[in-house]
C-alpha cells in the first residue's frame, strides 16, 4: 500500500513540475483530496500505533463539535470534511497483542473510511452514555484526553465536553483519564516518508513566490511601498491556489537613524515605507498547502545606480547569519531538549564573536507547530516546559534566528533575520528545499553574455 501511495504522489508531482520549470503546478482539488486521504491512511497505520505504545495510552478520545474545533481532530478528518459535524467523538483503541488499532466514531456518521460509526442513536439516544458503555466494554487502562497546560495544540477538549464525559463515566474510568499531551504532540510533529517526498515542492513554491515578489517585476524603487509588496504576496498566494496561516510582512533596514530591535522587527515596523535604492529588504512569508505549512524569512538588496552587487559589508553580515545557522543545526541531537540546543548554540556562536538570537519552532500541520520550542526572541535564557520537550526523529522545524552586526558605513546595528524549513531524521538535519546563502538583488544582475 505504501509503495502505491509513494508512486501516486511522485507521478502527480513530478508530472506537474515538468509542465512548469519555474514553479511546481498546483494540484487541483480532487488530486489534493487523494493525497490528503492517503497520507492520513498511511499515518494512522504507521505513526499512531508506535506513538500509543510509546506513551502507554491504550485509548485516545478526541472530542469536538462544529465551529469549536480541536486542533488535533482537524488533522484526522477526511479531505472532504471542513469541520466536525454536530458533536464528533473519535475513539482510538489499542487492543494490544500486536492487533491493529480500532478506530471508531461515536457520532451520527462514520468519519471517512478510517473511523467506523459505532453509535446507533435509535438504540441509545444519549451519545455520552453510549460512549461510556463503549469505554466499559473495552476497559482501557489509560484513557488519553486532549488537555494540556503547556501546548495549545493538545488542549482541544472544551470544559463543557470534559464535564459531559466525566459525569457519564464510572468513577474508576474517570480516574484513568490522563492528558494525551505527549501522544497528541507526537502525532502532530511526526512527518512521514510520503509527506517528505512532497514537502520540498511545497517549500519550493514558497521560495519562488518570495523571489518573484523581491524582483523588478513587483518592485519599482522610489514608487513601490512595503505594503504594496505585502499585498502582492497575499494576492499571489491566493491566485496560485494556496492559503496562508499568517499575514506576510516586508520591512526595510537602511542608512538612517531608525533602529531594528526585536519589537520593531516583529510588531512595530512601519507599514507603508517607500522602497529606495540602497535598502536591505526583509520578508516573512508562509503558505499552507495539502495541510502542511511553510515559514520563510529572506533578504534582498536594492541596487544603487552603478552597483552590480550588494556592498561587501552586507555580504559579510549575511554570511554571519548563515554561520549562526550552521552552528545551530550542528547541535540537533535526538533526545536533547529545546533549551539544551538553544543554550549550546548561543554559547558557541557568542564564543565566535557573533551576536545571535534564536527562536526556532516546529513546522508541519501548523505554522507554529507542536514540538520543542527552541528559544523565543524575548526568552533567550530558555523557555520553561515547552523548551524542555525533547527532540524526536522524523520532525520538521522552521530554523528561525537572527544575527546582529554593527555596520560602520551606516553607523548602526542591523539584523540578518533568517528562517528556513528543515527536517531532522534522527541523525542529521537538512534544509528541505535549501536555504538562502546570497542576497537577492533588485533588479537582478543580468548575465552580460545574454
């Protein structure tokens, strides 16, 4: 089955890519549905059984209702479901003895092909009593529910549903309820082989859109504003057939008195600055496609009259940003916590005379996804609890950081703010579609031989 899945994915994507060498063709909605459903089938068969054994949870209850979605439930719905229907209760049970998982829907409908309907309203009108009877029949030893103080992704059970659940269970089963935090995060953060075949194409789409926006096709120095570029990106995302999980941003660093401290770079930047020659541009950009997300930050330089390349001081500053990336990725080791990776990387970079800030997060089903937090821009000493979560194999991260450099020619400190998506296989971490190692130029430098 997995061979067939991979074969279909490769056929769809590489056939499409051959039609357009600039950017992979977007799949139509039917093709997307096929991929999403087969990925889900693959994940349920290959990812979930190991996670339930790892966490010791033999029954997982995922409960939500329409318009009040559990973040995890949304990742288990078939492609044709946009949300839960009425009150949707998914029950995943591990019977042990190497038997396959039982996946059930305590709902009015089967949930796709994976969750069979196990509630007959005509026989038992009360959905919660029916759930309680099923739990008593299966007699699980550890019942996971989506409650978490630390991770919002694993905190999808509403207070109302918790009350309904506990008021209908026998006391001995109420005592067996436990947070499914580690199971839920494991489900969300683990990337499969079939997903990783396609993820490079998704990130390539994002890279190509960034490059087009940071070009003379979109930017006319002296006329175009940063807000013009931001809205061009929003329109381009939509016209290309994708969505986004956050509003893009475009900012400027230049030879002036304005500082580029963290608050300015993250939230207090001017929204409508005119782009001028000599500007260092920065973009923060992401797309959502096939239920996977991207998150990228890159830079471009606006050439002055007579220039064919960025000035050496910016080239050097950019190289130092890449150097921080190299130090950071070299510290990814299975079992190390986010805080351990953060502190070791900051120490090594500072010892080399760099001025880094690291604020990396997982990427996948969500933009700011489930898994270890590796620094926040305002918590460089470490992030309690979320930063203590360990690194697991087969996980993806948005390598987000910056390095500050004093530019003598501008008499100010600038920040090279970089973000590229990467995959950790348990031994090494690699960029999923490469990384920026040179500043883009606006306009692009033409080849004199053409």
